[in-house]
């Protein structure tokens, strides 16, 4: 997943980004509401983590603008405002979830998984293709009952492919959703990680699941 973190407290922003990156997400960070809208204009995100109290434009104003534009991107509001009325106001503006500071980072990650699952095509945490199973809640991968250990980037690519199983995924799509805004592309890094995945997922099995579609990208499916 590619996630935007809009939080003006730099230490908090850094900690959130580090936790998301460790979980395999591509993350962009910004520190005020105007910058958040610029990022949202320039890229497609799977989730936005949005602080309410920010300079230039506060989180509520950013959220209102996002929804007025017709975007349904999942938004989690972060705030120190913990009254019931504050939570109602945020949810009524179109927030998908609301987390009060201080919070546990594992809880934030769980809420990110929940809101992205809710609005994605996959409604459960378990995705399968043939005898390959990916559980996005526990971040476990198995093929034919055997556990497979993946790096954060390998897992992120596989989870994206399996959430779009049967569809051809281009290099640009993987770059946009797995890497952050600073990534400029132009190298073979995607090919390298696909090769790593093939070795771990398909090596030793007669049925190959990761297929190259020449000139278009890659697809995860049972059939060649």
C-alpha cells in the first residue's frame, strides 16, 4: 500500500512512517494541510493518516476538500481532541476512522489494515491463489502449507499482486504503490524484487503463479 502521513509533529510523523515502512508500505510524509493537498493532487494513495491540528490548513479542512473532490480514499484522523462531539464532527466530515493521541502504533497499523480492507475488493484478511495463501492481518505467507519468509518489500509487492489477482499489474503501478514519492524509477529494482519473489514463491513447484506479460507487467494467477 501507498500511504500519506500528514502530521506536523515531526517526531511523531517519523515514528508513524517508520512503522508503516517496516510493515511494507510505501510512505510519503508532509507537515501541513496545504502540502497534504498537493501530495493528494499528485499521487494515488490507499490510505491517508491525517492530523487535525496542522498549520496552513487543518485536517478537517483537508478532509472536507478531499471529499468535495469526490475522493473516497480511506482517511484516519489523528488528534488530541477526544470529546464525543469532536469524534462525531470528524466522522461526519467523511473520516473512516478516528484515533486519539497518544495511541499504540500497532493499533494504528491494525486500523490502516481495517479501513483499506473495508474499501478494497478483498473483504477478509486472507487472500488465496491456488495453494498460495497470504494473510494480511498476520502478515504470513504459505504455499502448500509451507511458511515462506519475505522481506518487507517482497511482502508488499506480493500482497498488492494477490489483492489484484488475475489483473496485469504494470511497473508504474508497483512503483506508485510500493515506493514513496521520492522514488524516480528508471532502474530495474522492480524486476529484482519480482525475481526474488519468483524464487521464493514458485521455485520447486510445477505450477507457476507469477507470470510476466511482455510489455505490460506481471500477473498472479494459476494459469500460464
